[in-house]
C-alpha cells in the first residue's frame, strides 16, 4: 500500500498540483494507514517523501513504529521553491513530463545544465 501510494512520484505530484501541502499529504497517508493497518507501521521517505513521513511522525506518532528518512531538506531555498512551483504549474497544465524534466535539469551540476558539446571533432 505505501509503496504504491507514498512511493509514487506521480501520486505526490498530482496532490501538489491540486494545491495540497506536505502536511495535507501526510494526513492522507495517515488516514490510509489507519484504514489499511489500524496501527503503527514502518515508514521511509526520500526527498519530498521524507518531508511527508516526518509530518506524519510529528502529527500522528502513534502510527509510526519506525522511521527512515533519506536526503530530506527542512526547507527549500528560493531555487528549490521555484522548481517545485514550476513542476506544479506544468503538471496542472497537463505537462507533467515537462515539469519533471525541469526538476531533473535543476538537480544536475551547473556544467551539465547547458547543451553539451563534443569533446573532439
């Protein structure tokens, strides 16, 4: 259940596109855990998923048996917020692939964000 829902980038992106916050998404996950398992579970989250499971752990500690968080940031900086807003905007406009392409490009080292040139001709 968690791998198919919380682990799905498409699921999280679609929730952000609807204007939900990380706390809102954590609340949906908590409701799903309540409905499916009725008690504490082991959770893991990477990147945005880390934010979601940390929100859940703070808001609903009784649902968390164990927690693993990888590559999580407390707050996004200005560039990260802009990339996330662009991703949501493009997803709402029906272009999630364009949004993900922008996200992946932003995560690359600056030298790789511009067009590549052959090493030798």
